[in-house]
C-alpha cells in the first residue's frame, strides 16, 4: 500500500499529448496544427526582431539575475497598464488600477481567481463554450462553481450572440464572466463593436464582473489598439470595474519566459491600493516573486519608442502571415472541391481556425485509430507508433481547432488535400 492510494490518474493535457504524438511520428511531411505557437514561413519558431534587439540591449547594458519585487518589475507593470488601457484612459485612471506581474496569462487568471475568491467567496464563473481548455481547470481548482454558456453555433459556424445575451440576462448577480478580449480560442469568432456595447450594457445593468482573458492583443488584427477595444469600452466609456489578464506569450513570442500581468481597474484609489496589497500577499505565498528575464525584455520593448514601433510592425508580420495562410487553406479546399462549405474559415480571425470536422475525421487525419482522449494509462503501449503505416499525418485538436500559424507555403496544400481526401 502507498500513502497515495487515494491518488487518481489524471489523463495528460490533450494538446500537450498531441504534440508528443506528432514528435514521435517519423513521416517527413507531418504537420502540427495543435499547439497555438506562431511559426514563421519555414515552420520555425520566430524570435521577434523587436525582442531580439531588446535582448541585445539588455545584454550590452549588463544584466543581473537578482530577485524582482513581489509584485514584479514596476516599469513593466506600469507600461503594460498604459499599453492595454491606452495613454488617455491610463492617465485618467492610473491611480485606480492595481497591477501585479504574473506567470504569463495562465498565472494572471489564477491570481485574478485568488483575489476574487478572497474578496467575494466563490460566486459563479460563467465560461463560454467552447473555450480555451484551461479555463475550467484554473477556476474549478480554486473551488469556483463554473458554468458554461453557449458561445458558438455549430450550424451557422458563428458567434451565438443571442445565447450570450440570454446568459447575461439570467446570470446570478455578482457572478464573474470570463471574456476572451479578442481572437476567441478556439472559434476565432468575436463580437462586433455593436455587440460588445450590448454585452457591456447588460453586464453593467446586472452587476456582473468582467474578467478579460487577453492572450492575443495585437495578434488578431495586427493592431493592438483595435484588439483592446472591448477592454477600453468596458473600463473607459462604460466606467465599469474589470480585471484584465494579460499575456505576452503570443504577441511578443515570449512563450516560455512566462511574461504576464494582472490589471484590476477599480472605481477608487482605496480599492486599488487595497487590492494591490492583497495581490502582493497572494503572489508571495504562491511564487514569492515572478521571473525577471522576460519582463525585462518586454519592459525594454514597451518603454522605447523605437522598439515599440518595431514591435507593432512585428505584430503586423505575424497577423498578416496568419491571414494569408487562412486564405490559402480556404483556396486549396475549394480548388480540391472538398465537400462542405468553408466560408467560416475566412470569417474567423486570430491564431486559430475552427474547421468544424467530426472527431472521427480528425482522428483519421492523424493516421490513428482512436482519439487522444486517454482514459487509462497503458504503459506497455507507450512506444508503439500507430501512425507510421497510416496515410495522413495532420495533427489537430479533437474539436478540429487548427493553429493556422502551423501552416506555410510548403504544407498548406498537403493539409487541404488530406482533409479533402478524408471527407470524400
Ligand atoms: N488564454 C487563452 C485563451 C489562451 O489561448 C492561452 C494560451 N494558449 C492563455 C490564456 C495562456 O497562455 P500563457 O499562460 O502561455 O500566457
């Protein structure tokens, strides 16, 4: 017997498991559309030129490895608040905003959850369906009752805004609503500006708390100010209190450096001071203090006019390439007379495309005979690679979400052809 006989087996995270299967596949033309990480035109990770330059400057100026303060790098926190709110709103409201550096977007959501729990107990957390696979775990593990609401209509392959409104009209007052600020993951469908106004109005009226998950600012349209529209609408024009969980993983390509920030826009200086002091205490007990290197890079980019301009260009480079690959996949699917309609692909935006394929088709595209939804560990099968003798080698999430950034001129036709053949 073991002290841990009560331990349950938790299946591996589906997307990380998918990457492991992809790595194990020896087929040279294999394509990984699973994990949402940007790839350049050659399928390689891309260090942004602005980030490269900031790194060089840091090295030249002398970099040490001392601890950061518990709340993180103050220059970074302030520059992030100014970036997200825009200079005008920032100058009006800065004293009412609490900030705390976090372990990327995930850590920011977790800190937000800790603070909300400490201030409000465990109200309901409403989460769009579908959503990023980690939302339920982050808030569920903190004890919040999580409820899904219908965000997407598989029939129209578009946002189901009426279901969204009806959730808001029926939600319990003082509940928390998780909002993807832009580039909704996985559907790529965001509300229009008019719909955002209606969402904000209903949330304000019903006293619901907006918690923005902002993992793709600038990555969606290529223009960060455009992508920050709903955040500035809620906090600025609508005068609402809101939390914003910012990640620099995607828009600065700083994935593994874990650079993020939690911002809380409140109504009073006192609330900002108090919540920031609580964030400091919560951070101390979790990680003591956040990592320095990535935050120093991001701060260098955000605080230099020259580097910031370069970064805005880098975001255009990434979002343009993604948009052109979205179009290329669409064009190839049509040219191959692939059964079904594909207009939704070019209507969506952001890093992800939601193809709308059945799980069986997705599994066939991987050249496997079963889904990755692993229920029990079967150790003896770990080294078997069922895909080597199979026909297709295109890896995507079970729900047919594809990371468009994984496509390039060299593989997009192969991907379209594989989809077309499986569907015919
Ligand atoms: N939210 C969403 C919607 C995401 O897609 C991601 C990354 N896949 C994150 C948060 C968090 O990412 P990270 O912790 O790497 O910043």
